[in-house]
C-alpha cells in the first residue's frame, strides 16, 4: 500500500492525528532517563503534547536532517520543476549529498527561510548546507506542522518510502525508525570525526526526532528505552 493510500485510510478512520491517547498521557517517561549524549523530542499531535529531553533545544550539527527543510522549501517555493522533485526525492529517500549540493546552489537561503516560516528558533543555515545547525525540537515541531497542515506533501511520501540503503551505502535502519507506529523516517550521520547520528520519524498521530553524539546502535537503545513502551500504550497495543 502506498503512503498516500495509507494516509487516506487512516484519515477516513480518524486514526492518523488522534490515535487514542487519554489516560496514557500519564505514562510519558522522565526525560532524565535519556543519556545526555542523546537529544530526543516527541510530539503527540492531537491533543498537542510536547515531550523532550532537557537538551532538545540544543543546536547540534544538522547532518542530513536539514535536507527536510531544503526539500520542503523547493517543493513549496521553488520553480515547480521536475528537476527539483527528482533532487528532493533523492535527498529524502536516499540521503543523496550530491543532490543536496545541487539544490542548495539553486536555493541557498532555503534552510533559513524555512526556519523563519515555521518559527524554528534553533535552526540556522551555514556557509553550506552541511554546516547548518538544528535541534530535535525543531525537527519534531516541523514534522508535526507538516502532519497537521500538509499531509499530502511529497516530503512525507518520500519519508515513508525511504530506501534501505543510502546513496553512500549507509544502512538507514536505526533510531526513531524502530519505534512502533512509525510511517516514515529520515536519517543523518557524520562521515568525519567521532560518531554522530540523527533520525526523525512521522507516525500514527506523532512525530519524533533524535540526535546522538554516538553510534546508531546507541541511539536506537536510547530511543527505545524511553519511548517504545509509551507508544505501545498510547496506540493501544497490548
């Protein structure tokens, strides 16, 4: 089933944005349980519930997560060309850096423009897209806005149809993508220096983003330890 068909069915059933939290809201975990290496943000869309670690607003390396902002700008404010859509799909599904560099050359202010439009106070562009900064709070909030007001965006479709292997050969399979109820994800990682990874996902009524100064396995452990049981509870899964 395609993302668009799935979304239509979930909306028809009233599931997508209001997938049943109630008494389950009391089960949200203590953010202090998350190691400081990981910044983690969770948003339940309706009713609006915000949860995050103390460092969720910390500006960290944007990695490939800022491709979400770049592609959103191109889709809504670009020239509407097939070339833009092709680059955007490559950036989201395969995290293609070459495609990102081409789109950044065409729309050099895209990250800052989207940050201003969506009030993403922690997000700033850099000399190039690879030096931009963002936070898990901004990523989770951005995706929550898209889920509320632009559910038909190709950006979300491509997240739901991400390739298992990125353009550079990296396996895209960690972090927030491992949570129950996830519909689509985007990942980021550093090719230089100490390990640093990020992930963000859209799900059944929620968005979530994580950034870890550590490995992909460490991020997965940190995310699942605090949110897996909560989501099973909120989604009504025994």
